């Protein structure tokens, strides 16, 4: 049976952008930036995306397009021995990420509905925080988690690529326009000057003193936001079967993704500063607290809010389906299971794993720190080692397909993947493990003790 390919020429890039742009940009980026010191983090993050993220996208693209297989099968086809287990790591990562991703996406659906039913009648930031408190956990949260996973399962079971392509074409530009508008409103606030200086001017003293937490946070955020380290980009490139210029595609994906994230900072920080909040204090609720405060103060804010939260819900959907697609394509290709039962079984398992997150936010940290700080970084490290040292010739050759002679660029890419990327990512991984151990022995232990 011939393997499916993308419906249109643009299908691949649209789906990859749809996977990249999501909660990582809109929800996670501002809260991690706030926690890690603003400008210092932004600088390290941007460097990470450009110098490590971009070459790492190409690593996944060449593996996928060359093998035309799911990530588990792709690594097995190219490698041998212990490399065969790498695909399993991807499947495990997909489970962990999607479980809490769906809960957070459910928050956005809930805020959309709140706007439709009641509007955002928020008198002050205290009320915005109280509202987030009621949305973050509880039985309704579980319900919205279920609704979101049902949508993801439905789309993956039906295998509807066209829907995704149109969704992305409309939604990404719409989100950018809305963010620019909201950022312009943020600019009018008195607090905006202080907010911009916090966000845009890196405090190098702070960076020097805190690099052991900034580096792993930037690594985790860069891989998460670009959908790297768990086989999504391998899977999407495996449906290509044509000679596209992968370097140009990777550039488009990374630029759009970064644009959306950076814009979100221009919206969130002015409002947090205006409310007199610590930029990191809002935690995972930061985006909701600042936006509901904003929407309550703008004429037409209710409509804007519904549109914005709804758009983000759609953006989250196109990212979530890319994760479930990895798991499902594995079951289809490797075990011969058919699409519908595979989608339902895996989707329900992911839903169940996410249930604790709807009960207590400590589980959000437990899963998110593990997935982002460790697993995606580990996955990306192993992929870089694999392409750089095990199959460099195949990789260089595959990269040139659709471009022509790469000249010295091809060798440069392999050498960047082989040494600098491996070293920086390995250091980030080590620091991420140290952070996680601290989280487990301090925060999580305290939480358990309080039970
Ligand atoms: N890149 C997505 C986002 O920014 C999240 C994601 C991570 C998707 C890993 C797929 C794989 O929201
Ligand atoms: Na992203």
C-alpha cells in the first residue's frame, strides 16, 4: 500500500507550522521568560533557536524524508542495536506532553466559553487571578480536557489533513494580527516602559549568576516550541516524498514560531507590570490573568477575547494532533493496527494520564519539567548524535535533495550537529536533570508532606 502524502504542495509546511505554533508560544513562553529573568532568558532562548533549533529541525527532516517511516521505524531502518530504543523514547514523550497539553488547551476553550456566556467582567487583577483559580483545576477542567482530547482523537481518526491546512492558513495570520493589536494597546499603558526594559534588555549580571537554570530552561523551551525531540518533524517529513528545499522550510517554521512567541511577550509583560505583579508570579496563569485584565478594559474586549482564546484553542489543536499522529503512525506502521482503533486507544490513554493535572497543578510541573527539561532535550541530543555520527553521509545527501550542491554548507551542518550542538545540549540536559531532582526533593516532597 502506498504511504499517504500531503494533500497539497503547501501541506507539509502548513502542518509543520501548525505543529510548532501553539501553547508553547502563547502560554509557556511568557511564563518561563517571567520566571527566568526576562531579557536574559530571551537572549539565550533566541540564540538557542537560531544556532541549535534550526539545525535540529533539519536533523529530523532528513531522517523522516529519507526513510518515509514513523520515528520508531525510521531509526530502526537506519540504525541498529541500542538505537532501536530511541523510537520508544519518542512514544513515551508524546504521552507525557499531550496529557498536560490537552488540559491547558482545555483552559483556553473554557476562557472562550466564559467570554461567550458572561464576558470578562474583571474589576482588577485580583479578580482575574481568582477566575484563573476556578478554571485551572476541578471537575469542569476535567470535562474540557475530555472535550479537547475528543477533538484530537476525532481529527486523527478521520485522517483529515485538508482541514488542518486551512485551519493553519487562517489561524496563524489571525493570531499575529490580534497580538500586534494587543501589543499596541499594551504600549499605551504607563507601565510599558518598565515592562519593555525588563523584557528586552538582558541583565548580564543576572545571566552570569543564573545561567545554570536559564540554559536548561531555554533548551527545553526551544525544543518544545519547535516541536523537536520526539519525532513530530520526522513523522511529518516522512509524508513528503518530494524534493522540497528543507533548509528554506526550516527557516520559515522557526521564524514564524519565534515571531509569535516574541509578540506574546509584548502583550503579557506590559499588563503584568501595569497590575504591579512580579513578571513570573502569575506562573502558568500569567497569560490568562494579563489577557482577561486587558479584555475587561478594552471596548469590544469581549469579542476580541472570544476570538483570541478560540484561535489559541485551534492552534493548540493543530499542535496536539501532531503529537497523537506520532503515536498513531507508530501503531499503524509497526503493529498493523488500523487508524480508528489506534487513535481511540492511544487518545484515551493520554486522557487518563492527564487526569491528575486537572486535580492539582503540582502535576503540571511534574510532567512539564520532566518532558521539557529532560525528555525533549534527551531526544534531541540522541538524534543529533545519531545523524552526526551514525548516518552523516546519508543525512548530508538527503539534505541536498531539492536544493542541489550544498557546497561547504552541508559539511558545516554535520559538524555543527556533531560537536557544538551535542556539547551544549548535553550540558543543558545535565542541568535539567539537576533542576528536576531539586523539584522532586523540595517542591514535590513538600507537596506530598502536606497531604
Ligand atoms: N510546538 C508545540 C507548541 O509550541 C508543542 C509541541 C511540542 C508539539 C512537541 C509537538 C511536539 O505549542
Ligand atoms: Na511553538
